[in-house]
C-alpha cells in the first residue's frame, strides 16, 4: 500500500469512527487540567438543527457565525453539503445559506477563512469562495489535478496568499493569484487544522493521528520549527490563537487544550469529539462543532 493510500484510508476510517461515536474517550495522562476546567455543565448555549457540522468561522463584520456541514461521510461527491449562517443568540438565520453552484456544488465543506467580503471554504475537489454577505459563489479553485487526499482547513498568510491543508496527503498547498501549488509535502505528520501565529507570522499546523508535535512553517518559506508539543491527546483538529495562546481541539480525549510556553493544559472537556473550532472575538467565546452530534456547543473563555 502506498503512503498516500495508507494515509487517506486511516483518515477516512477515523472520520467514520467519529461519525458513529460521540462518547468521551478516556483522558491520557500528561496534560494538566486548568484551574477552572470546564465541561458540559458550563455550556453557555448550543446551536442545534445542523447536519454533520465540521467547522465554525466567526465574522466580526456582520457579527454572525458560519458553520460548514458535511451532510454525510465527508468524502463523497454527493452535492448536498452546505454552510449555515447563525446568530450570536444561537438561532439559525439561514440553514443552507451557501450551497455552491450547479457546476461547482458544495459536497462536504470543512475549514473556512474570511478575507475581505469573501468566505473561503475547503471542500472535496477544491476551495470555494463566497460573498459572505449575499451567499453568492464568486470563485472556485480546482484542486483535482493534484488528486487531493482530504482538503481540510484554510488560512491566509502574511503574504496575502491562502494556505490549505491536505490531511490525506500530508501536504500544504498555497493559493497565489487564484492558482494552487504544492507548498509543503511529505510532512512528518498529516496536517489537519492550520492557523496564523499573530506574533511571528508563521503558519502553525495541527497534527492528525497520534502525533502531538505542532509544527510551525516559518514565514517566507524559510523552513519549519516546533511550535509546541502536547503532553496528551491526539487527532488534533481545529486550532486558533486566543490572547497569544494556542487552543487546540483534541478528538482523542474529547477536549480543548491550551498550549503556551511549553505548558499543555486542558481547558474544556467536551461531550463529543470536537472538530474545527471557531472563536467569537467580540464575546471571547469558543464554538465547538461535533460532526456526530449535529450541533455546536459554546463556552465562555476566561479573561472576559
């Protein structure tokens, strides 16, 4: 079996296991519990009525949440994926706000990022661009020539280019001027989430599988270094910086970890396996989607 097929098979099997199981895994020894670790009793609200929610992106301009929905296993070209627009009170403004076009429909949208008025979303065959205000699809960047394994998350770098992780191929792509190219491949661990370190401009990756090292791709394509290493957890998905600290969703122990200055602590123990988290920067909230539970839970972060 080739490395590509092995990686892709492992990732698809993991997604299927996540879809079929919502129970908490036992916590591995290593990461300390935060002084005021939160759990399901601390949920401030839940957004229900979704269909396999994989990722959340907060739009401060409109003060709304965008939620991508698999609507299935996450790998099929079934044309039934969609992106929901929800309000900060937990209500759904439009369930199927973005669906794509007949030529380029959404199949199973994943990670999202906003640049200007455009919401970018990774999907099975490429990256969709939508007008975040009107829901109109304004762009589609085709990745099929790369035979992608599992396009997963997306972020804008300090250079203005977009960067997309491919968990199935252990690669990161760059989109410059609307054209995708391979930026990094043969990474030590398959990357899931990706985010920008606001202090350094480096791109930090969340490792999928059993790896616990979070690598940083240095700005200017000048190599890489270790940003942090978790003491427990695994199958890390969404990652975001909050007040200079990295918050990482761990599906292996159903928790959110905070990584800072060599310290790994668990902030929140979630009732399901957390996927690609979003941060409401106005209210200092973390929004946690669960593919298997068809909902997004919301917690108040400390410091607000």
